[in-house]
C-alpha cells in the first residue's frame, strides 16, 4: 500500500500521541506506586501482624502473577462485580498495583538494612518520629536502592505494552492500528520498537540524573 504525505503525517501523530500516553501513564503509576511502596514497606516492618500478613500477601500475589492477567482482571473481571472502569483507567490502576508491589520489596530491603544508630541519632536531635523517618532514614534508604528502582521502573515501562490488549491508547495500540490500515507490519513495528527503545533509554537516563540531584552522594557512586 502506497502512503502519501497526509497518511505519514496522520500516522506519525498517532505514534506521538501513543508515546505521550504511555509515558504519562507509566510515570504517574510509578510515582503513586513509589508512595504506596513506602507505606507498605514500613507497614511490613511496624504494622500489626494482621496488616503485615495482608501486605505480604498482596506483594506476593502481584509478583507471582502475570501483569496481563492482572490487567484483564481489572478491566474484564471487575465489571462482573459491578465495578466498571474504562480502558485507560484500568491500565493506570493495573500498572500502579504492579509497580508498587515490586517497589515495596526494594524499599523494604533498604529500610531493613538501615542501622539503628540513624534512628537514635535523629531522636537525639529532637526530631519527631515522622521527621526521623522521612529525613534521616527514608532518604538515605532510597538513595541506596535508587538504581534498582529505576531498573524496575524501566521493566514496568516496557511491559506496559500489554495495555494495548484492552484498547488503552498507548504506543503499541497506535502501532497495531497503523498496521491494520497499511498492512506494513515490518516497517510499523520497527518504528514502534525504536520508539520504545529511545523512550526507555531517555527515561532511565533522566531518572538516574534526577537521583544524582536528589541524592548528591550518588554522583560519585556511578
């Protein structure tokens, strides 16, 4: 099938829109997931036993089931229980739940290796327990595992291509739509693959750079 300039422009715009949607949803899910991970990680260490068991069960369930099954459950399963969610919202929710489980284990490991002396030092300075946690304990802990968090987020970003299976309007969905109209599968998916690779490398670099600004002592470690 021959493509004219208008076709190339229209399909190019679809790829750009799909790329923007993919990045926005993944970044939003990553931010919310990190906040949840911090709560869950600290909950696993200090909450009541029943709550610790629930958090652990959630983490293990998410980490031991395929992302696409989680996605299908939210988009196709929940409506059977009376909870209707559109494709884009379902994609965001599934990504958030998925990334938060993996982040929880990373953050928990960092918190558990924090020396007790840091808690004592913060208390000796007259800081409240919440201030000690956020300023004395959490920040150094995140600094230690920041590269691991970035790597895990990159994997989640690449796995987000499964969103297209519920018609969420991501980059893969745009590629599938263009291929169905042009019948140029090789060319279309080469372009989509290159876009994913470029976005993944750019996001990874930006996150590592932001880590160097948030945690200055990381600069010398890389």
